C-alpha cells in the first residue's frame, strides 16, 4: 500500500479535538510528511499547528515522530510539544491511529484520503 497523498485528519483527545489535513510522501518503507491542523480545547483556546514528521512502515503500521513544530495562537507563535503518531494501515482510503506527546497527552485519530 502506498500512503503518499493528502489526508483529512480528525483527532479526539482528552481536552478537545483537532482537525486539518496531512500530506504524506512514502519512499519504499520511509515516510515523510506534514500535519496542518487546528487544535480546539473545549471552552478554552484554539491553536493552529504545523508539524513535520518522519518515520517508517513496519508490520502494517507507520511510526511517525515529530521533527519540527510551529504553533500559532491568535497569530502569535506559542510553545507546543511535538507528537508521536502510530498509524495503522486500514485501507487505501483510511488510516487510523493514536498520538501522544512528552506529557502523555494521548489522542485517537482517523485519516481519510482526499
């Protein structure tokens, strides 16, 4: 399965939701990409996040780690912890997985091919 392409991203986590898109490029078993999403913490704030990732495919899943992250709140850059993503290859049009950061904030997400 080749996961190169653009994917619609939706994640639920303990404090809220994130929605946006993911661009992935696969070369053999290596994967590179960028997550672009808005994180909405219920009743509190919204942050726009741009996160570059890299990883590799092994045993039907992709383990991605953040290589750089930029986050904006109200147009100003803010601190944001990078994520690790475990992506399960479900079909050519859908991927599912989980994410976590260094503070053990975890989420569950889906990726649907656009």
